[in-house]
């Protein structure tokens, strides 16, 4: 099958079945760029910060709305034992604190983390000038977190190393990321019951995150669940297990303070972000099911036709996750079987709408070019955004590269 045949088939499917839009595009991308193009890979943030960038290159963490990547910087700074000054941007006081922190860290060495810089696009222009005029210390690093926003100046992005963050689709991908945030030595510490508790937390965190894709079916609204919630829950679990275990090799599951763990998870850590009564009850149902002494039974059911993996060390659970199918049914999330189709139809129709809008603008541009008047050409430039014209140029270049000889 040629590239043109794959693309033609994808277009036909998109027109007939909106729920097959994204799977068809996935096949097309796999055919052109390879199956590894969209596969999730662990971000080696340590290597990026210490080996790949220089002190005068900011690192911009761009994320979808509702996702906060600042916890990754805090965790890395703690791991490397580096001083990191965090400043929330959005107020006049924040601007002054940020300027002072950058000036101090650039002279003495250290890290500066500016949070939510998309709230101050005009101040970013001043920050760009300040960075250009700096002669920073070799250990100086500047991090910026922002939501994807068209108001962020393109110049500040061009001078930065950009790292994109978004929630991975699927239980498997979310679970891999959740387990990737854990330290192996910490999970495998005695007593051996600790490892399974951390796995259950990873599964719970993956379910909570994945249900956000199905709003308003999964949750009634978007909640800002992120890695900091998992980290807080991990600290709570370790604290209670250390208190009960007292450096013993094994403890009885009945001795684990389940009521305390469930209350902290459902009311403080994850429940603290929820303001809807129905969502709160739903969260409590997941917590009650996944955090009790029964999870140490070999026949305990995690979800529909999914039993808890056997093992007592971190490697056993990671191997089990790797063997999960790439596509997981929504019943694993406690949703009806047709929830995936509803989601794909919604996303497919949204994508088709954007494609039709781009096509209509392109047709208007062609009609005005045929008219041959200068005024019409200017009108086309006003109607069609710059990013769309640049994208069209790039696509035409890519298509010419993949055309068969």
C-alpha cells in the first residue's frame, strides 16, 4: 500500500466515521514516520538540564490547561541537591521577586523556577531582554512553566528549550508514567507489603487521570490532578508504613491503618481538588475498593477482568504493566463499553471541524489570488493566520519529500 493510498483511505474513513478519525490518523502517522513516533518515552530531565543545555538557555515547560509540570523541577532539584527559588508570576510583587531571584542565581549559581508565566505575556518581553544581557554562572538554570497560550511571545519560546507535557492516553501509559515517578529503592524498602501499596497508588492515580479524558462522563469537570498529588500520597504511605513496620521484613495487612490512608486520599490529597458531591462520592468508591487488606489476595480484582499482579518487588509490577494491551477498554475505568466511541466521535468531529475551517480559508485564499487584485491578496493574508500559512508551507515541503520517485 502506497502513502497516497493510506492517506486516501484515512480521508474516506474520516468522512464516513468520525469515531475512526484518530485511529485512522494514527495508522497514517505510523506508516509515514514509524510506529515509534507516537510512543511514550521517559523524559530524561536530569540529562537535559545538566548535559544538553547551557546556562543562558531557559527551559520552557509547556502543558495543556490543568496540568502543572513544576513538581518535576522541584523533584529534580531535591534529587540533585540544588538550590531552587520558585516564584509565581501574575502579580507586581511576583515580577520584582523574579527579577531579584534571577539576578542572584545568575551571579552565584542556582536554579530559578517561574510558574505560570503565560499570565504575564508583556512582562515576558522584558524577561527576554534581561536574559540576553546576562552573563550567567555555569550552574545557573532558568525554568518557566506555562499553559499553551497564543499570547506567549514567540521570541521567548525560540530562545528556550521547550518541553511539552500532556496526560498520556490510556491506563497503561498513565500507569507507566506513575511508576516512572517512583524511586526503585524506596518502593522495595522493607516491609515487602510496601511495594504493592505503591502499585495500588499508581493504578489509582492512572484511573483518576484517565477519567479526565472522558469529561463529563469520567468526571463532571476538569480537575487539576498532577504528579504532586501522587508524590504527596507516596509520602503519606511511606510515613504510615514506616510507623507500623518498624524496620520489620513483613507486617500483617490488617495492621496497616487503612482508615487513615483512605481518609487522607479521599478528603485531603485528591479530594481536596474536588468540589462536586457526585465526583467526591465516585472518588471515595475508588479509594475504598483499592485500599484495603484484600489487595494482598491473589484473586483481588482491579477492574473488569483484571486481577492484581503477583509479586512483592517493583520489577514484578513494572513487567506486568509492560504486558498490558496497548488499548484498554473504558470498563477498566468503571465506564460503559461505548464510552470510548462517544469520546472518539467528539474528538473526531472537532478535528474535522478544524480541517474544514482550514480548507475554507485556503479556498478563499485561492479565489482571491485568481482575482489578481492587490487588495484581495491583503484580505487573504488577514483572513488566514500566519501559523496556518507557515504550516501549509511545511506540509507541502513534507509531501514533496515523501513523493515516490
